[in-house]
């Protein structure tokens, strides 16, 4: 009986399911089919033997990673950088969305929105090249300005003292506009009568933001925070590959770069798969844990 009702419901809304079909196919092909390759992490992978013909290795490559003298450093750096990006950068799109919502000049608001979106579509190679030009010790406009004021020039890039600031700052600059889109959409969906009621109660703009706007986007923020927790073991490959150097290796070497170097540069595919699987398992545990906590605390969760 339930199956027939479900079938009728699906047929009634077949147009909506048809729109979902490309997304479902995409996820199936690129997210689920590749899961077959997870077994590489448990085999001594040989191209001649393929996925199923290579000899079984068990947990050999997991032990190999944890026996590696830099494994703790890689995990520590990854978690530190990811936490900084999460806890510093997560609130920035919310703040931008709140500020844009308060702008009454439509042309100015749209201009700011467009300018904030643009960096998202610029590759990290271009971004890092711009940073090298701007923050260069000699010839960089920022250091030239500092020197003109009588201060010593500062080595911003490839310097452990400024490494985290550069990493987090460039990440925020690149993604803040794009990440604010969903919050702007959520704010636009808040019932305007709530603002009118707040005005009647004598609430100023700040009070309206605190008591109407923020509660209105709270559920969206919680969901996005849970999803962001899943990236805690991934600090970002491209950015760290380009902005990290020998001078900052002690704080900038992360799992993402280590996996790519081991798999593609050194050809250790089984080892790289094992480390990547370790990252994914930790991410899954974090998402499930934070989702359960959020469900108990705020009644908002992914499932």
C-alpha cells in the first residue's frame, strides 16, 4: 500500500523528479561509482593487476602513514589551518550579507555584490600571483608604502610569522562573496511583517537584525556549519601548494598536498589512497558527531 502511494506521488510530481535527474546521475557517476576504487588503499596496487588483481595488503599503508615521521605534523597543520578558516571565515559571509541587506541604494548594493563574487571565479594561481606582486618585499606597493612611512619592510609571504594571516585572509577574500549568496537569499525570504512588528515595538535597525534577521537565517547557518565541519581534514590543496614553501613547511605542510605528491609525483597510489581514506573517515565522524549535537541543541540537522 505504501509503495503504491509512493509511486503515485512520484508520478504526480514527475516533472520535479525529471529536473533532479541530471544531478542524481552526476552524483552517481562521480561520487558513488569511484567508491569502487577505495580498495586500492588495502592493496599493493599494480597497473598490470588493476583494482581486483593486485595483491591484498590489509592495513599496511595506514600503518606506513602513521609511522611516517611527519604524520603528526601533517595532521596538526591541516587541522589548525582548517579551524582558522572555519572559525574566522565562517562568520564573514554572514556579516557581508547583513551589511548588504542594510544598504538601501540598489545600484551600490548590486555593485558590491558583483565585486565580492568575482574573486571566487579567479583561480588560485592568479590570486597567488597577485599576492606576490602586492606583498613583495621589494617592488610591492604595500611594502613601498610602509617604507615611505619610515618603517622596515615586512616579509609577508613565505614567513611563518605571517603565514596564517595570509592563508586565512586570501581564503576569505576569495570566497566571502560567493558564500554570502545563500545568506542573502535566506534574508530575502524572511517575512517582512516581522520587521514591521519589530518597528512597532520600537526596535532600531540593530535590534531588528538581532531579533529578526539572525533568527531567520539561523537554520541555514547551522546546516552550512555542519557541512563545513566535514572539510576540517582538508585545508585546501591549490592554495597551500602555491603559498607554502621551504621556509614555512613546518606550519604549512598539509595532508592534501602530501596525498597529491605521494600519489602523482611519487607513484605511491595505494599509500595516497590510504591517507585520503583516512581523511574521509575522520570527516564522516565529525559530520555525524556535529550533526547529532546540533540536533539536540537546536533541533536543526542534516537528517
